[in-house]
């Protein structure tokens, strides 16, 4: 499998200016991040500063054993000095967007690289099961065998704002998946793999972890569910400290937001005076916690910081605090993130500094668009670049159609028609002068000649029209595969679509192509 295109991450649609500068012009954002992602010495410098208490390691390993079993990766993590490459994502239906797996593969490959260089490391996937934003994980998109994007969606059990990872998956969702993927050569095997993970009665969080382990567990990936009681107990000391000091921490976050604005960027996460760094878990519901002077308000009740600090397991870190808790709990050397996460990490950095949490190296995940050899040939036939898809299907079709009748051919036909007509007119004058009785016969012959010239022109037009119909189908297929509904493929389709299409060996191919040092987006033929 060879990359057929490399595109700078900054050239992708929807990329923030902050992320673009992070990967391409780091000197502009150096004050917002601890390490340059292109600096080969960054990991070594991070390792020299990593100081992880072994008592915390023991507690972490015991908690992870209940979630992962006694795997070789967990045995490695239990050894003093072993580090972690962490990544994570919401527990989306059927694995969520494909980039969830690209994150995991990136973390696995970097952990292997560190281990080969003499620093034992394991990959940990932090599942954002606490997140209550149901609309972001209750569906997935798959590509049908006919090239049509299909949305699969499940209903929630109730309208309570429960952590999304605790919702269960109805059995009919698996039937919808099988129906949607029917026709792909490996659909049965892919759907069976998903069905093993999404067993009846399992929560979205547990099913997501099971699918990750089914596909990547043999490569040493550990899954972490922060809703598990043992993990919540392990996080409690930092959460208690953060709630007691939240007033000063919140001020630091507000100041950082202003710094970003003054530097020409925007605040990546909305955080206003009165905003809190926490949610509360109350009766299996995740509810917003707001500061009100010296107290907090949640669901109509008032809490003092001391009350909340005395019960830290009821606290759930919000978006800016969550990575800080993660990097305190784990011996993290590097964190593999997506573009949006890297952008808002700059806003979260004051929390690391305020709570004394050592900062990891921040690295972008692998970024891919997958296609088959036939689609690659279509792109070559129509002279298309990856960026040509960013305008959508209609713009792509018009771009291709302009190439159907080459301008030189159209000009040659018109030039020939005019020249032939002119020559025939000159001939007609001579024939009429020679014998007027031949003029009528000549006009008839002239008409036949011009008809044949027009016939050639019409045949070219019909062929262009026929090609346009084929082109419309080609354009629709390419857009639905490469840039569906004006989204990057990796942010839209579930990886299950590609497992059903290309087969289980796809994981091995992606693993082989995951390059920790690559910060660009790649178009891969699989």
C-alpha cells in the first residue's frame, strides 16, 4: 500500500489557525505549548522531567486489570519506569468515526517506537464515557456497496443527561448495520466482529472498548473507562485539589483565553466568568456545575468548595480539566490528539501549571483518506488532486465536465467547419460561373458535405454527453468516498465500512503505514 498523495495538515478544510501554526509554524505558538511536535529531542526532554509515584502506578494497574484482564501490556505497565502514550475519544456507535482507530494506532506505534529505543511504553485509550452529549455518539455513517452514505442511529433510553457511555445498544442496531453493509465482500465477517463487541445489554462504553480490543488488543492497547469506581477513586485527590482551587484556576483559564485572542486566535472552548471546570454526577446523571460567588450551584442545590472536595468522586472534569486529570493519573510521555483537541489544549495549559501536573509531548494523530485502486485510477483519468474535492460534488462534476471535450478539439472542429464552408462557397461561385445549370446540384452536394461535418460534431457532443453521465456517477462515487457531505472521510465514516469492503487485513495495512513522525494528511490506496 503506497501513499498516493500527501497534503499538509494546514491545507485541510476546517482546520483552525492555532492548529495550523502548531504543525507548520510552531514558533508562532511556542508560548502555548511545551514541546515542538517536529523536535526530535522533545520526547527525551519530556522523559527527563517525568516523575511518577509508584504507589499511584500500583493503584492504576489494579483498576485497569478489571477492565483489560492481565494482558502483557498491563504487565509491562506494572513495571517501574514504564511510560504511557495516551489517546482517547468518545465511545461512538460502532467505533464512531474512523479517526478513533487512527488515534489508537498512532499511540500503539509511538509506544512501540519508545520501547525499541529503550524506554518501556504502552498505549492507553481513554474512553470519554462521562460525556453526556448524546447527539455526538448515538449514530455512525457507513458507505453502502452502491456508494451511498447511510446514517445508522439509536434512540436513548430516556431524556436524562446520563453519561453517554452508560447507554445500551438495542439489538436492532446490529441488524441495521448488516443491512447497510450487505454487498461488500467482507461484510459478514466485519459485522460478526462488531456483534461480538456490541452484545445485548452492553453499554456503549463497554462495547466500544470490546471492539477496540477485538481489532487492536493483540497490539498492546489498554482501554480505560473513567466511570469505573476504581478509576474514580484514583482520580479523587487531584479532583479535590482542583475544586478547592478552582477560583484561581478559572482566572488563569480566562486569562489564557484573552491571550489567545490577542495573539490572533480564538478561544477554542467557551469559558466565561462563572463557568466551572466540573460537572457533577448525581443519580447517574451528569449535570453542569456553576460557580456563584463562593459557592456552586447544581440542579437547584448549593455546594461549598469544601463539600465538593469531601466527595470528589461525584465530580466529573469538563473538557479543559479532563486531559490534566488524565496526565496526572497516568505516567504520560506523549498524548496523541486530533486537531481540535490540540487547539483547545493551549487553553488548558494553565491548569497543568496551576496544579503542578507535568506536561506531555503533544502529537497529532495519523490522518488518512482511504481509497481503492479503481478510485485512484479515476482521479488520474480526470486529472484530479485531493483538494479538488473540497468544493463538493457539483463543483467537482463541473471541473471534470470541462475536460470532457478538449478545448483544442472543439476549436479544431469549429475551425474546420468554417474553412470547409468557405472553400465550398468559393467552389460554388466557380461552378455557377462555369455552368449555371450545375448550381442546384452543387448546393445539394454542399448541404450533404456540411451535414457530414455537423454529424462529426454531433457525435463528439453525444460522446461528451455519454461521458458526462458516466462522469456524474464517477463524481458521485468519488465524492461519497473521499469527501462525503463535505466532510473528511476519517471524520465521517465508521472504520467498519472499510473492514466490510477491504477485509480484516486493512488493520495490518494501516498499522504498517502509521508513522509517528508524520504530521501530514495522506491519501492511501488500500
